[in-house]
C-alpha cells in the first residue's frame, strides 16, 4: 500500500516564495497542520522578514518584536530558509512546480501606485517606498539620494506609511540616533533644512487612514508641532454620521486628535507638520525639478461610509521642493503567471491561482499579492491560514504527483546559475554582525545595505 501524501513516508513538500508575515504565517499553518511537511521558504534577499525588517519605521521597534515569533517558526522541524534566491530569475515557478507538491506565493506588493499626473517624474518627486526603503537600509534603495535642502516637503496620502515618512522628516537626529535607522539616512537627515511638512488627503478628516496611535505621536515630537486649520475640521452630514457610528470608533478618535491639534498652542520650534484635507494633486511643476504642487479642492459626495471625493475646479498652489507619493502599493507580475493589472494582484479563488477563471494546479497565493495591500501585520495570519486550508483540501489532487525532491531538485540549477542560497543559520550570522556593528554607536543594529557585503561576511 502506497504512502499517503502528508505522512512521514511521503511528506508534503511546499515552496513558499517570500519571507514576510504572510509567508511565515503560511509556514506556521502548514507546520501545525498535523501533516508531515517540508517547507522551503525562498527569499530574493539574503535576509528574511520582509516589510517587518524593511518597512516598519525604525522608531517603532515594538512592531518588530514579531520577528521573535517568526524565528520560532523558522526553528520548527520541517522548515528551511533559502535566501538570496530570486524566483522568476534564478529559478522559475515552473521549475518549482516540478520539485514541490505546491508553490505558495507570499511575495507582497512591491510597487507603488502612481498619481498619473503631469510632472510626477520630476526630480524631487519620490515614492514613499523609496524613502522608507532608504532609511531602513533596504539594498534596493541604498544608492538613492533625497534632496533635503528645501524648507517644505509635501506628502500625498494620509495612511500610516505617510505618517512614517512625515515623522522621520520631522524628528531630530537625536530622536533617531538610538534606533536601527540606516547610518547613511541619519547622516542625510542631520543636514536636512526642512521646516514644514504638508500631509495632504483627498478626502476629509473622518476618512483619514491613520491609526490613532500613529497620529497621536505627532503631538509628542521634541522640536516639531502638528498644525491644522480648524475650518478644515468642519464635517459634512455624512462624515458626522460616520464618526458617530459605534463601529467606527477608530475614525472618531482620529478626528478628536485632529481637533486637539487645531487648538493647541504652537511652540517656538523649528518644524511643523500641517495636515490638510479635501485636496488632490492636479500637476507638479518646476524648472527641471519639483518647485510647486498644484492642488485641486475636492468635495465629498455619497452616503456615509461610502463617500467619494470629486474635484471642484478650484485650484491652489503649494510651493515645495520635495514630494512623496504615499497612495498605496500594488503587486508586480511574476513571470509565467496571470496578473490583474487593475488590482495589482494575482487572480485567485480562496488562495488558488486562477488563469482565465480556471484554477492552476499546485500554485497558491497569500498576503498582499492575494488580496491587495490592506490590513496590518497580524491581518496576514488569518489570510495565510485560509490559503493553507485550501492547499490542504487539495491534497488528493496534489498527491497524484507522487514523490517530490523539494529543494534538492533546484540546487543544481541554482549552482549552475551562480546563486548562493543563504540558510537561516547564515542569517543568524548576519544578524549577529549587524547587532555588533550597531552596538558601537549605541544602536540596536546597523544593517548591511549591500547584498555583496552580506555574502562576503558569510564567505
């Protein structure tokens, strides 16, 4: 009698692509499924943890404590980490399907949505992703430069990423010097001449997407005050109904904080963050670089909880030398797989990848590449668990492939392509070296920002 898939005699072999929260929560769900599983987690960088490492702001160290959970998952029997492996370049999804029973893509949403307006590509106009990656020491953004010599910066968007960008620009080097911010970013921020940071939302204060905890921090900065024109806090009836809804306590708290900002006495401090609402960028102008953002005033229409912002045809000019676009993320296509350009996700049904509404065997998705960039870190747990439930339900179909070799099946291809996989033990060596580097300057770590440096350390 042949072994059943998921038993010790025939372990279920799964390749998980991506080592962020959704990847680790999928691994945890598989490892706790009661099945015999062997997981290879493939990550294009040598270092794991995705946006927890490179997206969480350096002054929010507590949010990074979830890395301890992921480390415990990585130490469970049946798990192996294979960093420095680029799926789609070093190895294809098709080759992974040949070596594994299932391939689960948890590669997130790496690109930014664009404004689609004139002047968006001018020097001085950046995406939030570039700036966040730069100050967090992500190798993709190490070589970027940001001209901080201007007195006014504008951030388009009112979510937590926009708040992070504004806060990092607003804080003093002393406030950041004992975080894990990249040293090259700290040096540039020391020379910053920014005095005023405008945070622009296309809808009203009741629809801002900050969490109250993030927003409250702007009232606690050492040398920067928050500011709001009280007139901008006047709510239309639908917005008033929104914050009165018992299920919308978060929005109500945000509006209360805004109200407090609008009435507080301004201190004699060198910087201020100005929150402004019901405005959308119409165009960006300047002589060879960003000099002015033309904003169109908006009006809200529609029922409570479903209001949209529409332009009024009234425009205002906001002079600035620096612009950050923080209007959301989108996934990027994976070679050989379907992709929905509109949503920036891989089409799927319950985590099963679809091509022309037909399920592709063996291939699954979890996290932002599955549902779009919504929720917080913990949101990914339920999402990944749901995808793993679909995968486990498909065991009878997956078992038809019989035995699979797992990572052994792609080792030769990687070697022929001069790819050096990085193990979790290797990561711990990098981790220890980063912590030692940071200790010299009183920081929790100083990240390596070049893949070659990481690999040289291991060599």
